[in-house]
C-alpha cells in the first residue's frame, strides 16, 4: 500500500468550494455531476457579490465613474478569456449567455447566409443537442445536408469515416472536443487541418474541454469555438464564442438592438466594431466579471495540473468500477495512468433503469446524472434509452470515489434482491 505524502490538488482547493461542505440526506455530499455544471469557488462568488455591492452600473456608457469601472472590469474579463484560450485578439471573444447561444450565433449569422442546397455540414453522432439542433434548423432553412461521423469499436470518433465523409461539398465541420457522455477526447487539431484542406470551416464545442485541460485555439486552428462559463467555475448566464477575427468581421450581426450599433436613424443603422457587434443589449455584466475571476482561479492552479490530477482520478475510478459484473461502461477505456479520456464514467447496470439508480445514490448523498445527457441520438446508437453518469472535477477525491463505489454496490444489490 502506498501512503500519500503530498496533499492532492483536491485537498488544497476543497475549502474554496463551500457548497461541498454539506450533508445531503444525512450523508456528506459527493458532487459527481460536474459535466452538467461545476461548483463555484469563493473567489467567483465574491467577484459577483463585489460587483453588485461596489460597481453595479451599465457598461460602455462612460458617463460616470461607476460605469467606467464596470466597463473596465467587464472588458478585463474578455482579456482574461482571450488569454486563457490563447486567442490572438480580444476582439475574437464574444460574450454569450452560454455555449448553446454561441452555436446559434454562428448558425444564424454565418451558416444561414452561406449554405446552399446540397452543401454539407459534417457533425457526429456523439454531439450534444446544442451542437446538433441548430444545424438541423440551418439545414431546414438552407437545404444543406447533415452527415454524421459514427463511432469506432472502442466508442471513439471514427476518424477514418470522418476522412471519407469530408469532401469539397463539406462547408462546415461542427464537432465536440470532449464528449460529455463517452468521455473521449477528439483530435480537434487534426480534424481541423483535414477540414481546411477541403475548404470547410470548423466549429469546436469545447464545453467539456476548456474547464478540464489546456485549450489553445491557435494550436487547434479552428474557426470558431464555444464554451459555457458555468461548467468552468463561473456562474450561469455567461458563455463565449471564440471566432477568428477576419471571419467575425465578415459576419453580420445576429441580434439587433442597443450596444451593437454605431449610428442609428429611424430607418437605418450601422453596427459597432467587434466584438460589440454581436453583443446586443445590456450583457450579463456581473457574470462576465465572475467568469474572469473563474479564469484567474483556474489559471492560478494551472490547467495542466488540473488535467493531470483528473487523469489520476480517472485511473482510480475505472479501476474501482472494473470488478463490477453487469456494468456496461461507455466510451474508450483509459490507460492505466488515466490518459485518453475525461474524468467521467457513463454506464448502465444490466436489468436496471438508470433513472432508478440516481435517486438511490442520492439517498446516500451521491449526486450523479441519469437520463440522456442531451445526447439522445448517441444513446440511440448505443442502443439504450439512457444511462447513468458520474462526472468528476479537480475538487473531487479518491475517498469520494470509494464512497460512490460502495453506494453503487449496495444500490445494485438492493435491486437484485428485489428482482429475486
Ligand atoms: C453542456 C454542454 C453543452 C451546452 O452547454 P449550455 O451551457 O447548456 O449551453 C454543449 N455541449 C457540450 C459537450 C456540453 O457538455
């Protein structure tokens, strides 16, 4: 047996997350639903509170000191996000409500205006509904055709099929970086390079990568990338679209109104410079500032360190689940040191409905997700109606995995006894 001599990352950061220190149904909470939303550290909660206690004012009006202060903090948050994902310019970061809105922005501003009947949109069977439904709406409006890349035997993205589906007809590739259900990590830089060789644009859904591993938009070289603040320690109501500056420059505004204009007369308008062109109306100012605080928090720890620690947790989680009989795990297996997939386990227990598992685990204080995780088409491909998912973040521990595994074992036994 090895005895840990250095404190884990989780023990160092745990006190930053007050919500984790509570009992649920008489048991200390184990929060394993991080792929749905992450918890928030005190520095983020305080940033939001400070904003409302000290700074609250509308941005970009500049008529008084508070407004100037709010604008500086709001635009400062944009700088932080730009640096965090290594954008070349702050103009490449557009604040949105969430990743879903960011995908829709590209769908309505770019795709609807660019795609013609017979053009092809290439996506995959593992996409979140947010990176699927907007393209279905675009296809209905434009006559474009959607093609879907399937899975390999290991339940990863089938890169060979991707290559075979790519053609001069492909105008857009819209793919997830890290699957929220399979946990696989798609080779987005290679995917982008191949798409660009055919002249297609590339949008990456980075909702499950930006919070967990270093993401560099220049290294990926994608045209757009979307993420949500609430999965990366920030509040809900704030997310962002990254887009290459020349491309965003060429795209028309998506929503019209205040903030996005230059000059307005009764029957015409000119629009503002980037990125304000895409930010109609008063934005989520406090939430954006808190997203900046979340980026600071994650950067102070270091994304490489977060990723490495999550790999340790992944290895341990899969080791502990291996002895289970009748447990079907989805997605690729991690290497023995936890590499090659995200720190989440999606599974089904034979003869048991996933929706029956989650409430019984909740009874033990363990919060996991059950259902289709907004990937219904993927579940159809997997041949199941739903699944259970335990998804981890850097504040989770091995001890929590141990307790989750014990609770899972007793839950399964409980159902087996009922069935007998
Ligand atoms: C959560 C998630 C989304 C959607 O995020 P919203 O915050 O609901 O807009 C999209 N894709 C993936 C992979 C996700 O995990």
